[in-house]
């Protein structure tokens, strides 16, 4: 193997080096200089994000265990921006709460390790690499969920997360072994040609599917979502709902559209039902939430249902619309969580009631939140509308009119609860509204990136065309 | 045209930065924006009336057929002129009405945004961009209604209006997707040519239902009309502009726009006639029971919207001409009445019509404007209202079998609309001026001139209907697919049957006005029936959904991990069970391949079974763990019986270790709590038995499945040759996968160290609350 070909793993190598560098820096930095670790990590990751956009060749490594193409490369870039934005938004919280406990660097190490797992997961060329990636991406998050060790909820969140995750990944591994038993290989390339819908294969597929369903929090694997989001630090809730879900949805799409394509007649009805169940459950639960993190948790469950809508199609149009939707979703949710983070790290308030009258005191934050919620609700002209519209078109083009109609009903339900927040911010006066405050420059930048992402994706259509071109790789 | 549409948005964006300078006297300058646009659109009148259709195309997302295509035909032109013309007057009026308001710049910003969105709506030829602008009007309306957000009622109305019109918007989106799928294009112009195919498609009915849903919610048709009276909490310029002259007519616009595409079918016409008929009569009756001036105007607006839907439903050239004229008529007189109401409210501080009278003595010009608007709404000659009402009767009379019923319906509605117009336009100005209003003075000219202009305009084009006939109305009629040759607007048709009907209407209406004074008592009486009003029913439905979601959440998302896990397991059992029996081959277990059971196997089975039962019934964790250990040992004995002593040894040690570890950990846990009740146990029991059965079936099934044995064969063949070991399992562990084992051991050691240090960690007394 040429040394050059290792550069195919550029994302992974770079990120791994950053982890090592941070680890070393943490060891040698004197205690009173620890706050510079945050800047250091941000700068490193910023460079990594920027470098990530340089073009990368297509190909595979280790006999096909690891592969990369332009679509995968593009999506890693999206994940990078997402994580970078998230880090910017978390900087203040880290500085304020975590430095005291000397835990600033840990946060970055764990988060980056999890991201590294996601890289491997979406670049996987066989089930083993996939599984390792899945685990590597999950385990650090459990530690991160428990990050605020002085809070009881944080610990509870971590326990719930790790137990649910263990169940899901165990089941998933069981499924993989069954797929191996019937096909005699764990390589995607080989399985693709031998896969037939025997009883055992179906079993294997369903059990395997459970693992990813957990990550995307599809009904009925969604229960952990709300409890964990509420208990975990906001950054981690945001990470789970944005990066983790995005990456899992992406790899699920790749697997369904390539390796598991022969089972399409099985997963099509399955996804159909799960899409409906997920949308309705997420939306109905979200209706009555008061805590902003719980609220966003359910809203993100409902959004996962919409992703399935695009997956049902199994076409290039489906691929492109799902990737487009997920990308938009990442930016919209980052903006929403960013505002929650900004307010929480300033005042510690996380309930919808506290947001009453926010527009009078902090108009800019309210506007960002409004744009984000409109985007999540799919109200034009913010990008979220196009995301949903394209998904609906993709589903409609395959004749799923009923599904699209029910999805539209769900959009309407969701409109209602997104409006509740907007009403609280813009119309209610509130007895003691959050006073005016100025966010730190990192937070501002983080929100700015998210908003720009939302607007650019919606108003600048060549981005979609670009994604559509890339998606030819998986069909 | 794109510039024209965007200018509204640019204007509001501009205000975000330069708003501070526009709060004082300069505010009136903002009226230049709509004025300029009005002149711009007016310059097209000649070209459009000659039959030219002006189009402009910009690509947006071409791969999805979503483009910014703008078309200016007669219909769009009429609406554009209304939007910009009335916009101009409202912008000017606002400068005085909200003078010195803290957030005046924001208000103008929303107004500008609304104007841009509304123009985009009526000019878009692409369904999707039409939808985008459609939702934007709802949003800007939301902010404008909520502008007076000091009162709870205002906030409630704003959210209600947005919920109703916003949901309607999504119906529109669903309809557009369906329509786009059937027609293969989102361009409305192209759809007109494809009309027969669309009508013939199996989805026609659904398309019509969805579009009706959108139009009826936006244009406040029964039973979705209730948001409009609520929306009257907005400042008066907003009510004038959005909720009477322009936005609520977007639904009407949509229906007119799609008449050439979807119209002409029975379902289309009948539904519109019925819904329009109910709306126009129902809300006209409601005006009798209102004492708030804006309430009266709101219901009479709904009534007129009903008349418009009704006319579109009739669908003849007469009816469509009548609709076109009525849009103009209504915009002119209703905007006047609203602006007049705004003046009264502004100067006297009340809109209660029972206490207002004699104001002509202090504000004559306003009284004149009110009077002109009132007689236009009544349809008296020589106003344009008269022309409009004539056309309505003309079209109902041509409806064959149903003409009598429809005409009587139209007459009674018009009688009530006349009453409403008189109450709003004449009642406050006539009679004796009460003492407390004697100090009231004229508002600035910016406020009284706009209604005056509108009222005079109604009079002038009433006398010379040709002003709008050729240039505008004909264009609309042509745009909706009619020839536009049949009808000509005239004020005077000579003495005929229609004139008689007009006379009857006027007489009855004026009689009604003099006999029935607005009263609080009637208003209270009708409030008793609110519980069966559509508003309450829909709100109840909404709170029903809310309660359902509450219940649903409490049942499923109750915070107990064990419930979550059992739901997941239940789901897996169902799904896996389903796929097990519904795969491509039959579910099949080869019983013949099983060996016979011996008596010591049976004894072992019995032991296992008993200890499992013991585990379930155990009262302490320790006993449960020990009993589990017994099950493990029994399995080891099974291995011994099947002559695999090495495997048995491994299993023995693992089992022992597990039990010890368990005991170590359990000893530092709090006492065993009995947290599950009897019902819970039964459910869990059923679930576990189901899961166990399923796994058993899977294991049995696996035995009869063709399984790939490459790997096991490889190790079996090579264990001795390559590694010189006779025990294949051991060879794999220590030789073939030696480094794996090494790493695994290290990981286990690290984990064990971790557990050990955790065990040592005794919680300090002052950290106790963390644990509790």
C-alpha cells in the first residue's frame, strides 16, 4: 500500500492528530493557563474544518474496509462545520462552568473521539468497521452526557443513554452476525451480490436496523431522547440531535440504498410505518413540552420521521433530498440550540416560560430563534421549507401521496408548537423577562454560521444541484 | 417585476437599519414606496387591457421546477393596483394614526414586508413560489396583528389567525404537490392548457379539496371564518389593509386563478356556491348582533368574501364579472369605513356604536366619506356599489332552476350588508352629539384625506363605470378564461326587473336600519350560542389533541428506563416474529435432526427451570444472583454431557466470576425496593416469555438454515496443521487471535480497576444529597 493512499483518511488522521496534540498540551500546560486550551482547540478544529473542504480522491483502503467518495467527503465537511459551530457555541459554558473543575480539555477529547467514530462509521466499507465506528461515536457521548457531574440529572441522562445504547448496539451486533452467517462476508461489496430475503437475513436486517434506529431516535427507540437531552449539558444535547443523528441518518441511507437494496420490498413498508409513527409521536409529545431542551428533543424526533420520508423512495432524488434535508436540519437545529445555549449560559434559564418577552429585551436572539424554528417548521423562505418540499416531492414522485399528505398534517401540528415558542418570545410580555445581555464573540460567530447556513441553503439553489450530482455515487 | 416585489422587502430591511430616522415626520415619506409601485403597475394598464400578458422569468431551483416566474395579466393587475393603491393610502394614514409610537419603524417594516409578499403572491406563476409568498403574508399578518401586544386578546388572536391561515397554507402545499405531480409542471399558465387532463385525473377531487382548504382558511369562509373578527384586534390600518382590502382576498384570488384550470366541474361549482352562500348569509346575520364598529365591519367583510366565493361558484361570465367588480367595490368602500372607524376610535377613544352619534358636527369631511362609503355598500346609485349589486342579481337570475333561491339569498344578504354599512358609516355621525364628545376635533389631513379619496373614487367610477370596465374588469374576466364580450358595465340599465330587486333591497335595508338599533343586549344574547360556534368547536378539537398528547406522553414517556426497554422489546418481538413467519421461505424446524432427550438432561432442565422461577420470585438481589449462577452451572453440565469439557471449564469460571462481581457491586447498592406492582409483573412476564420463545424459535430455525461454514471449516482444518493444537477453541483464542485476546485482557483489567476504584469510593456524608 502506498503511503499516499493513506491520505484518503485525511479527515481521520487530522482529527486524530488534534486529539493527540490536545492531550499533550493538556499535560504540559500549567493549571492557570488552562483557559487557553479552549482557544487552542477551537483554532485547531477551525483549521481542520477549513482543510476538510480541499478536494479528496475517491477510493478505498484496507481491502475495502474503509472507503471514501465525494459524497462522503462532502458530508464529513458538513459534520465538521456543525461541530465547529457547536464548539463556538459551547465555549462560554465551558469557560464558565467546566474550567473550574479542570475539565475543559476532556470535553474536546471526548467530543472529537466521538466525531472520529462517526467518520469511520460513514466511511465504513464493511459491517465491522461500521460497528466499531458506531461504538466509538456512542461511548464518549455517554461520558459527555454525564459531564456536569454535580448535577443529578446529568448522571441519570448518562445512565439512560448508555443502557439504551448498549441494548441497541447489542441487538445490532446480533443482527450483523446473522447477516454474516447467511452471506459469508461482512464486506458491503460482497453482501450486495449475495443478499436474498431469507428468513434469517430478514431477522438479521431487522435487528441490525434497530441499532441505527436508536441513533436516529426513531419510534420506538426514541424514549431515551427526551430524558437524555434534558439531563445532558446543552452542547451534548445539541451534538446528539444534530451531528450524531445526521451522521446516522446518512449512513443508514447509504446502507439502505446500496447494500440492503435487495431487501427494498422489506424495508420500504417498514420505513413507511416508522415514518408515520415517528412523526406523529414526536409531534404529539412536543405539543406539551415546557422545557426547551425536551421540546427540541421531540421536535428532532419528528424531524427524523421526515428523513424517513425521503428514505422510502430509494432513488437518486431520495438520496439528494435526504442529504439536503439533513444538512439544513443540522444548521437549523444548531441555531435553535445555540440560542438556548446562549440564554442558559448567561442566565441558567431553560424553560419556555422564561422566554416570554425576549423580543423586547434581546431582539437579535429572538430573531435567530424565530428563523430557526421557522426553518424547522418548514415555513418559507427559510431553508427548512425547501428541505421539506423536496422530500415531499421525492416521496410524491414515487406515488406515496397518502404518506405525503399525512406528513403535511404533521407539518401543521408542528407549526403549532413552534409557534408557541415564537408567541412566548414575541407576543407575551412576561413578568420578569430575561434582561438584555451581550453574547461573547464565539457565540455570536456560532449563531452567525448557523443562520448563514440556513439562508444560503434555502436561497442559493446551486448547493442543492451540487448535492444532487454527488448523490449519483450511491445509486 | 421582481424588483417591484423585492422593493417591499428591501424597504423593511432598510428600516431595520435606518428605522430611527423614520419615526417622526419623515414617516410619511415611506408612503412613496407604494405610490411608486402603484404608478409602475398603472403604466401597464393599457398593455394588459389590450390582451398582452407580461411575463418575467428567473430561475430559482430549476431542478425541481421551482422558478420565480411572474405573470402580469388582468387578474394580477387588478390585485397589484389594489395592493399598492390602498397600500399608499394606508401608509400615509399610519404616519398620523401611530404618530409618536415607540415601534413605528417596526410597524412600517412589517407593512412593507406584507406588501412585498402580497405582490409576489398575485404575480407568481409558479405554484411553489406562490406558496412561499402565501405563507409570508400569513407571517407578516401575524406580526401586524400582534403589534398591539399589550392585551391578551390580541396575542390570542394573532396566534389563532396564524394557526388557521398557516395550516391552510400547508394544505395548499399538499395540493400544489399533487397538482404538480399530475400536471408535470408547477407553472399555472401551462396548467391552463392541461386543464382537461387534470380534471380527468383520479386525484382531481383531492386537488380541489386541498386548494379549497387553503382558500377557505385564508379568505375566512365558514367554518374557518372565526379568525378574522379576532384579527380585528390589530391596529386599524392593518385591518384596513390586510383584513379587508388585500390579504383575505388571497383565497379569492386563488379560486379565480384556478377557475380556468379546475373550474367548470360540478363539485367545484356546487361546493363554492354552498360554502359561499352559508358564509355570506351567516356572517351577515352576525352583523346584527355586534356593537363594536370593527366587529360589524369584520362580519360584513366575511359576508362579502362569501359573496365573492358564491359568485365564483356560479361561474358564468356574468358572475365572474360581478366578482371582479365586487372586489373593487368592496376594497373601496370597506377600506373607507375602516379608516373612518380608525379616526373615530383615535379621536373619541371608543368604537362602541351604541354611544357614538352626532359626530358630523365636529368632523364633517369624515362624515361625508363615511356616508359615501355607506351608500356604496348599500348599492345605491350612483355609486359603484350599485353597479356591483346589479351584476350579482343579474348572475343569480340566470341560474335556471335555482335562480329564485339564490336570488332571495343574495337579496337578504345585501339587506344585511346595507345595514352593516349604515351602522358603520352613518350611525356615528347622525343624531345628537353627546356632551363628552363635544371637544372632539378633526384629525390631521393625513388621516381624513385617504378615506375621502377612496370614497370619492367609489362615486366617480360609479358614474363612469367605463373607467374600470375596459381597462381592468375585462382583463380579469379574460384572465379567468371567459371571452369578456358579453357584459358591459353600466350605471343605468333602464327600468327592469333587476332595478326592482335593487329597490326592494334598499327599502328593506333602510327599514331594518331604522327599526333595529345596535344593542348590547342582543350581543349578549348571541354570546350564549358561542359554545356551538365553529370557533369553539375547532378550539375544543385543538385542546382535545393537546389532552390526548398529554395522556400519550404520560403513558409512554414516564421517565422509567424499564418501561422504555420493555416497549423496545415488545416492538422487536412483534417485528422479528412477523419477519420470521413472513420471509420468502416457510418457517421450518427440522425435528427429525434432533436427538432423543436422556433422563439426566431432563433433570438438568428441571433444575434450570426451577432456579429461573426462583430468580423471578426472589425477594433480594443476592438470592436472585445466586439462582442465576445455578442456571449457569447447569448449562456447564450440559456442555460436559456433550463432551466439551474445555468449554464447560471456561463457562464455569466465567459464571463464578460474574456471580462474585455481582455480589461485590450489589453489596454497596441501596436496599431492594419493591417498585413493580402486580399488573406490571404480569405484563413483564408475558413479555419475557414472548421474547424467550422468539429467541428459541430463532435458534431452532438457524439449525435448519443454510449457513456459510467457511470460517469454522478453516479453523477446524488448520488448527492442528498450523498451530499444533487439538482444541480448536483454545487455538483460536491463544494463537490465531492471540493479540486480540491480549488486548481484550488488558481492557478487562482496566475496566476491573475502574470498578474497583468505584467500589472504594464511599460517598462522604456531605455529598449525601447527591445520592438522594
